[in-house]
C-alpha cells in the first residue's frame, strides 16, 4: 500500500477530537464527583454504545462481542484477512483519570479512520477493540476482556463477587451476555497479524526527559507475596528490651531493606500493606502481616531480587528471634514486545519526532499481557504530564503529544502493512 503521512494540521484536529471524546467518556461515571466506570455496569454499556458510534463514523463495522468488548472491523484488500488489532480498555479504577486505557482506544479509532479510505490496499484487516475490564476494579479479576480474546478465562472467575455481593456470573447475564457463549470472543492465532496498543506512560520518565513518545520493550515481570513476621505479644511497660520479640520492628527493618535492595538493583520493590497485631497502643506487636510487590523488565531480574529480599527477611527474623513466613499470591512473567512490531513503532516515533525513539519498560500491567497468548504485541507510550501520575484525576496529556502519537501510530501501521505486503509478494514468487 502507498504510504500517506498524516499532516500536522490534520493530526492537531484529530488530537482535539480525541480529547473531547475523552471528556465525553469521563462523564459516563457512577459518581458525579469523580470518574468510575466498572465492568458490566450501566456506565460500561453507555461507553460501549458511545464508542461503537465513533467506530462506525470511522468507517468500520461495530459490534459488542461475547465478552462485552466493543469491537470494529475494517476489511482489507479482500474480506476475511487476518487482522491487526488496535486498542486498549474502557473501564477505570475508582476516582480515575480520563486517559488510562481510554486514550489508546481513541487513538486506535482515529488510526482506523485515517486508513479507511484506502482499506482496499491493506494487506490485512484492521480491528479496533475497547476491552471491557482491564482493571478488575469490580470483581477483582483483571484483564477479563483481553483474557476472553485469548481464550484464557478461568472458571473460578464466574463466582467472584463485587462489593454488593453480586457475582460476575449474575452481572454477566444481567448485561445481556451468555456465559456459555463467552468462548465466541476468543481469537485464534491465524486470525491475527498482531496487537498494537497506545497508552499513557504511567510514570515520569518521558516527562523528565522532555520526550513525547516511547516504544515499550516489555511489560513488567511481577511477583507478589503475603508475608508474616511472628514474635511474641507482650506488655509494653513490663517487658525489657532484651526480652522483647517485637514483630513490628522486624517488619519495619525488612521494609527498609526492600527499598534498599530495589534501589541497588533498579528493580521496583514495594511494601504496600502493613498490619500489626494485636494492635494495642500498650502491647508489643506479636505478629505483622505485610505485602511485597516486585516488578522488573525481565523474569530473571525479578526472581533474583525476590530471592535476595526473602533471604534478607529470614536473616532479620533470625537476628530478632522472630519467625518469617512468605506465600506467593501472584505471578506474571514478563511480556516481551515483538521485535518487528516494536521496530515499526520506533520507526513511527522517529518519523514524526526526527529523534531517536526512547525505549522504556512498562512497570504497569496492560491488556497486551493476555493478548500475547495468541499473537505478537507491541506498545507505544505517550507522555503523561504532572509527574507521570496515573490512576488519578491528575492524569494529564497534552494535545501536541496526542497529535504526535496519532501520526506515529499511523506510520507504524503503514510500516507493518508494507512489510506484510512485501512478504506476500515474495511468497507469491
């Protein structure tokens, strides 16, 4: 297909439209004093309806699939070709910002709209998707929409309950979906060319380096643990220091060691929960429950740091006469971006910025983690202002950055199309 660059003027108009649409989606909230739009709610339905309308305006067919994802398809040079999937998620965390996930869906729609007049030259179909539930805020099962696409839903998901005791199974039926047909949403590898996602960077690195866009190298390898330090609860006044087995002091020393090891290795390690028992102001804590979250760009780095941290926990416990216990509660291996798709995104960035494309690993999880089970994935990061704050009303993106992201995304897709067409010609020979 012939390459046709998006002009800066057209991209500026697209960016304004994207930001206006993000505002419109922000109004679809279960709260009037903030943004909250969770899975299988009235707000979810309203968002699907609104986005489906925009998909149709872009020249695509639109539908809601068997998992509640809103989808659109633009056929290529002939009907039924494998599709390049573009998108992100439409759900939010409580008290959310208006760009996490949403920006990626809106950029996907605009990229498809730009390609629509030349669809008969595309060597593949283009599909847009707004995933139903990436955050897992209502039922605790993250990546529901993208897991459904990958055919990876766990049977245990259906019994999960929200804060009001409504099960996912019942909410799914009330939304008008059929649990028995959710498998219809699954895609086979031969049906897809790949998956591209644009997303705000949920961190400060692009802002700190004064760069608008980056190509993602991997989605974090993560492990989480529930930890316990066990000591002896005793009277705060009557127990001398040399007789104390204070679980809180052991746990506090451990939390500081987690930070030290994380800083020294460049791996992100966090203690996010800390609960002392029995909790009396005049009682030495006999037990402390705490959490550990470790994230790294690759599995081997993550596992090395986990081993070091847990070993330090055991050492600190022994030094203070405590018992240390750990139980792994979550594990996700790194999702490495496909080399060719990532190179296309880097090409798009360099085309519109005339500078080397920065490379960043994503410290947060994304739908690409699930989609990678059925096709190759790659991601484009867009600068997130205000210190990189995300999952917050303080998320900020600038119109100029959105315009560059649109141009880079289109350039990346055209690069992929050129490669696919070239491969097809060679195969024909």
